[in-house]
């Protein structure tokens, strides 16, 4: 008979569990201590002057009309003003004029919202420059609170409906990630702390909380944690070397330049490295959890697979995963930078100058470093998972090149002679029992 492939794979031995605990627990303790040491104090606020009052309102009427002509000036000819022109009647829902209807000009200009009757809008009260005691309402933008609330509710419902308890844990992990980013990482960097240590500590804290909360405190999760942490360290080292070799300053975007104007003590070069590490974490835990789960499921499906066979089979899955993830990373950056790409197509400079410019070079470095960290995560996590899964076997079983065949019982001599001689005279003919193919001799193996 063939080998029994339905029995469950052996559980993780207590010795291996102790080793994992002795490895992971000190890392958690170090992360918590680093978080307490780097915890931000009072975060400075950006002084943006006096805030303009904003009120909610509902559009009840829209009247458009031809725009008045613009008088001729020395700088240009006369013509019609840029439209649209007209008035919008809005019922104010907040503020001193709550419940009253006010007239506002039709929004115009670049990025102006297009309003129709029934739209929920945001009004701003602007004072007249000639008479500060007189103010008028203008439409700033649409209210987006309710559509966003419905979208988030649909997102959460879909996650819970498909993942059930695991989906609830994933949502809790997502909330924990945002909490760590908004209470530790962002305030710490805003307060003038070193972005790289804060990002590494914050990423490690997110990793521990999210992975164990979402996937449970198991040996499989611990393997994913160790693989993710090792890949994060490698990503940080590669990012440091790459940004130094390419002489990136961190001033490659308009947001970074604006931030430097308001907060001069922020290290933009370190902020660039921090962004690379935190951005890589979201994809790294996907790869490491997948590789750890793949090795575990392969071992359960076929306990006869050796350590080397588990590693090779799971690595093939990892190659396919990395091939698609690389494209995902590039497309994600391209989708977030479409205005930048449009500017590049209109740029008259040579392609070599465009590719080596600061704002595009940092995107290339970001994508390349994140991809190298992902590539390293596959063999690292797969190797650790294969060691843990096969730890309960003997050396011969763990390192064998294939499953050991189960010896077949020798056939009974009397039954064999009776089958060869055929039925005796007067006895009914009995058909020979059906012979199934020997699974050990079959060339169509599962692995």
C-alpha cells in the first residue's frame, strides 16, 4: 500500500516553541522599550493664521448666466470672463444664519466644485476687504462625510462577511496600525525626532500587534514575524545605502518642500527613509504570512515531504507571488504619481536628465529597495518555516530527498497458486479481484 498522505503533520515540538518564544519575546521587549524612549512630547502646531469659519448647507437653486465681458487691459485683449457665472441659493445648516437661505456666486476657477440642486456643500464666510464688518458666503467644496461613512461601512461589512472572526481581527489590526502611526510615528517626527529610528520602531510595533492579533499567537505567525523583521532590517540598510549613493536630499516633492518651510527641524532625508520602511511593511507582511502558511499547509497535505522539498515547493509559490507583487508596487507608485508622470511627458529636457532628477530618482530608489526587501523575504521566511515544520522529525526524515516508501506485504503463496491454476471442474468461475495501480509505482506524483 502507498504512503498515508491524509494524516496530519506533526505539531511543533515544545523545544522549537521554546526557541521561538526565547527569540520573539526579547524582540517585543526591546521594541516596547524603544517606543517608550522615543515617545514624542508636545507636538508643535503649524500656525496657519486665523481660520475661516466653515458651515454646512444644502443647495436649493442654481441659476447660470453669461459671464460679463472683461475690459481690455494693457496686458491682454478684452473678452468674456472664465465661467461659469451666476448665483447659487443655499440653505445654511449651521452657524449664526442657520435655517436661512443665502446667495453665493457659482464656484469657478481651477478645482472649483460643480454643484446641483440637493448637493450638500461647505460654506465659508469671507469678509469684504473694503468693509470687514460685511461678509458673504462662498461654496468651498462638497460635504464628503456621509459618502465616506457608507464606503467605510461597506468595506468593513465585506471584510467581516468573508473573513468572519479573522476579518474582525484584521479590522482591529488596521485600527491599531493607524493608532500607532497617528500617536507615535507622525508626532515623533513632527517633534523633531530622528525619522529612521522612529520609523523602524513604529514598523516593528505595528508588525507585532497586527500579525499576532490577526493570525493568532502560533509558531506559524512567529515565523512570519521573524521573516518580516529580518526583511525590514535589510530594507533599512539597503535604503540607507541607496539614498547615500544617489545623494537624495528628501526635497523631491512639493509636500516635502512645504513641510521644510513650516518645520525647519524635520530631517527630510530621514523622512524619506522612514517612508520607504513603513511603505515596505504593508507588502512584506503579506509575503511572509503567505510563505509561512504555504509551508505549513504543504506539510499538512503531504507529511512525507522532506525539508528540502517543502522549501522548494513553497519557493515556487513565492516566485509567483513576488512576480505579481513587483508589478503591484510599480503600479501603486505610478497611480499615486499620475500628475507627476504627465509633467514628465511635457518636459522638454532629455530623458536621462528627467530620470536622474531628485523627484523621480527617489521614486526609483523607493521601488527598487522595497522590491529587494520582498525578494529577500521569500527565502528567509520559507527556510525558517521549513525548519520549524520539520523540527519534530528525525534527521533522516527531515533531510531526505523524497518520501520513504512504505514496504508492501508479501503475497500469500496459496492464493497466488490458486489464482494461476483457475477454478476447478464444477466450481463457479470467480472473477479476479480488481487491482488498483500502486501509488508508489505511479509516475504521476503530487510533488
